[in-house]
């Protein structure tokens, strides 16, 4: 596995000091290649011993080995302002997609598609920008003929979760995997016997632990957390994949075409 993806995969297991190292590497990996362990420790505000332990925790023999593996990723800095905004945004999205491709579990995609097809009702939960992503997913599934609802209000999530039952499918979206309102709703849904799909960036997060099927995506904030760019891009990529697999079903494709024709006729 790509070393940057490995860092994300183990992120929730890190101590606070180790997370500081991880954040620095994920944001400024290109600088690590030309810095010694003493200077890096000063830059981050930690010790050389902590950096060495971190290196071993992500599967490297030592700090030098970590530097070599970071160099082999071939990633370019997305912060070169000389190339302009257009180039920067392209690099940002390209890196998010490439990293997400590396950690996607294809079998999980097909499992989710099967659950969507057989669900009595589908409820998509998300707060904030994750809620907007849920709305987009709902629109796609709705146009394929599914009984689907997107819920973004935390109180409505709890209300809905208290009345779901076996045969219902809950899709919870949270990049951090620790959104409290979503976690409460998923716990309640699980008690009611609903099947749960979690979309998150962290394998050991609470959303992941509550999920029957987890879809892990790359965290866009690890590419750049200081720019105002779509933080849901990696989730949208997964939704695109799910949509394309669903549309391989001729009946679902026909329903989609019917909705397209209906919209065109009314415009």
C-alpha cells in the first residue's frame, strides 16, 4: 500500500504527537525528502525518538526508510503557486482520486450495490457538507426508481432511526467518521435491525465500527486542509462508481432514461 494511504489507514491509532507528524507528512511530504530528523523534530515540536517510533508504526525500518518510501510515491507538491490556481486545483483533485483508487475495496462497492437493490427503504444520513453529498446520492437513486430519502437534520435522523426495521438500508456519510449526530443515529438504526453502510476516511472510526459494510475514501484534507476546495470529492467519486455499477442493470438504466425524458419534456 502507498505509504500515504497507510498513514491515513492507521491515523486513528496514533497518539496526538504522532498525528502531528502524520499531518505534517501528509501536507508537506515533499519537504520531508530534504530534511534531517533533528530539524523535522524542531519543525513539528516533537522528538527524534517519537519520529522513529512513528516510522516503525507505518511499516518503515527507520526515518531514512520512511524518507525513501515517501520519495518513491512520486507525488508533487500541490502548493506551487507559480503554476497558478488552475493547475493547483487539477493536482488536488487528481491526487484525491489516485489515493482513493489505491484504498478502495472493490468487493465492498458490489456489496453496497446489492444492498441498495434489495432494500425496502434507503435512508442517507449526513451533516453539513456530507449532507449535501447525501442529497446528490439521493437524487441519483431516486431517478433509478429506488425508495430513498436523504436526512440532514440531526433530530430527524434520530426520529427516523427509531422506526427503521430489518430490510431498510442506512447509508451514513462522515469524512471524519466521528460526527456525533450521525453516530447516535447509526447506533439506533443498528438496534432496530437496519443494514448500515458507512462512508468515511478512517477504518477504525466509530462510523466504520458501526457499519456492516464500510467504504473507505482518501481524506481530501490530507492533500490540503487550508484551501476552500470540495472536501467531499473522494466520496463523490465512490458515489459515481456505485451509480455506474447500478446502471449496468438494464431495468435501472431504463428508469433513469424515463426520468431524463420526463425532465426534458417539461423544460
